[in-house]
C-alpha cells in the first residue's frame, strides 16, 4: 500500500508563485506610475524595470541573485546613457558621465556587500585587492591614470577614467561575491540570457517585426546600412544599435553556451536552452553582416572544440555537436547564400583602404608620442593633426589605438592583462569539475575571438563590451578562488 501523497502547498507560497506575485505587483505599480506621470518611453521602461526587480528579488528571497541578473543581462542598455558629441572636423563620440540602471545596481550590490562585511568580520578577510590577477589589473589601471598626463583634453580622459572606475567596481564585486556553485551557474545563465535577448531582437529587426531604433533607448539617429554588390542591406544591431558592436558582444557571450553543450552530465533542459541561445545567436551574427564577428565565432568555436575533445568523457558529445551545428549552419547558408556572398566578395574595397589609412595615421600619432601616447581617450582630439589617408573615426584596431592613446607603456599593460587572463583560464581548464572546466574553456575561446576582433574594430573602447570583459575577468578570479579553497579543504 503506497502512502498518501502530501497535499501541494499553495502556489503563492512556492518560489514560482512568489515570482509571479512579484512580477504582477512590480509591473502594475510601475505601469501606474508611468501612466500617471506621463513619462517618456525611456523613463517608463526604467520605472517599470526598477520596480519590477526589487519586488521579484524580495519575494523570491534572492536579492543578490536578482540584482546580479540586472547587472549582467542589462549591460547592453548602458549604451543609452549620456554621451558627448565632440565638435571636431567630422564627428567623435566619447563616453559621457551619466547615471543609469548599471550605477543603481552597483550601489545596491555594494550596499549588500558592505552590510555582510559589517555583520560578519570573516567577510573582510576574503577581500583580496593585490594578489594574483589583481596585480596585473592594478598595473593597467595605474598606467591608464598615467596616460592622462599628456592629454590635451583632460575632460575626455576623465570620461574614460569614469568608465574604468565602473568597470573596476564590476570586477571587484564579481570576483569577491561569486562563491557557491549555485551562484556560478546562475551567473552563466545571466550571460546567456543577455546574449539571447539581443539575438532575438536582431532577428525581429531583420524581419521588420521590431523597430531598428527606439527613441530614448537606442541611438535613433544611427541606422547602419551598407551596399554590398550593388544591393542595399540593413545591418540590425539589437539594443546595441551598431552591428559591429553587437557582433563582439555576441562573440564574447555565445562561447559559454557552446562550451556547456559538451558536458554529457549537464541538465537536459539547460542544454536545450544553450542550443537555443547558440542557434539564435549565430543566426543574428549572420544577419548583422559583421565579417569580424564571423571570424570571431569561428576562432572561438574551433578553440572550444579542440579543448573539449581533449576530455575523453566529452568526445562523443563533441561529435554530436559538430554534426548538429553543421546541419544548422548549412541551413543558414542556403537561406542567406546571396547576402553572405555579397558581403564577403561584394563589399566596397574603399572600406579596407580607409582602414589601412586609419592605421597609418594612428601609427604616426604614436611615433610622435612613443611612451605615454597622445593621452587617454584623446585619439580623435588629436586626429585632425594626423589624418592623411584615413577618415575622422577612431582607428579600427584596438592594438594600434592603445599605442596611439597610451603609448608603448599602455600597449604593454594591455597585452599583459590579456595574456595573464589567458594563462589563468587555460590553467582552469584542467580542473576536475566539468562545469568549471567548461566555463574556463569558454573564456579561452571568447578571449581568442576577442583578440581577433581587435584587429578590425575598437570594440574594447565601447563601454558595453568593456563592462562585459571585466565581469568575465572577475568571474575568472572567483573560479580561481573556488579552486584554491577546494584544494585547501582537500589538503586538510
């Protein structure tokens, strides 16, 4: 005789029920305030989201988790914060000093962290500012401050330092507050959700189901269009607006979905979601027509396949993934064969000539300022004195841009930062735990793809991808700490 099953608890007492209740209350209150005050779209969205997530957080019992989700998922929306249009010959877009969702979220997360450190003295012992990877980070930050000295326009340098300060807040919080396996799993889910949101928006934009620009949220005055082989193509960019920036953002995020697919013991539903994120993301990458993004993804996926195949338990899954991915890519190629061929072989050759000219102009600037460069974030300020072969835009090469703005010292600091990150993530790929190893493998693939992208864009300078890099770098430090604490427990 089987025992009688226990009655189900009331729905609103379960975690799902509390989330539904929080969503209903948050949306209702936010919508009422927005309508009553007749707020514009940007502030309507801010109010609704700003009230929705606190209700969700409190009622679910996971305040830190929900505000971490806001921090990561909504990084692309930081693009809508204030910018300065600098009056030069042509135009120059620089970071401004604005206050948005990211700043508010950081305030909440740091307040929670401060309360924990006051309530639990042992929390203060966990804080490590000048050890391991952090030393390389401190060197890069110190060089950035040093490169303000030669700047002709110190205000532009201050804008860059404010961006760097926010990035350091993200890095320090993530590196010191991701501690349990549950929190690491939640973090990767938030990265995938952010990428998935942008990919879906791009697909909807490409088929005319979502506006290419939303006044107050995206940059409405910028609509990226290009002629390939005599045909006009629109290049959707999601909330990030510009297709090249979108491609780098996806290139930094999608490797996590691809790497986790090769874990045979991963949760079935989570693996299905990884497939959904990967396929929609790849489709969005094709639709945005970014050749650097295509190469980025090719490098990261090849790296991940190689590193995963080294693990015997993952080889069967790697073979299946390659088979399914080949079918999916084949279908995309058949569907979009003409646009892809137009983009690869029919692009305007003058664009390549202009980029080579921009590189030469930037190198001339560096030769005149060899050690500390022309000044942090002062490239476009100095460009009128050097432009001969290029155009009035930041040089589309992250490495040359570092040389021009920060000189040889800044360039070395940047390379040390990147190679230190790669060395540490490669070491983490050998940990026994399959999940952490898969995350480290994704970090290696993502960084190698980002290094490739750096030869064709200045994506490192955009604050969206800049913030995402530092969030992932902080995650890497948290994984290292998790490994060290685990080894210490095993030795005891």
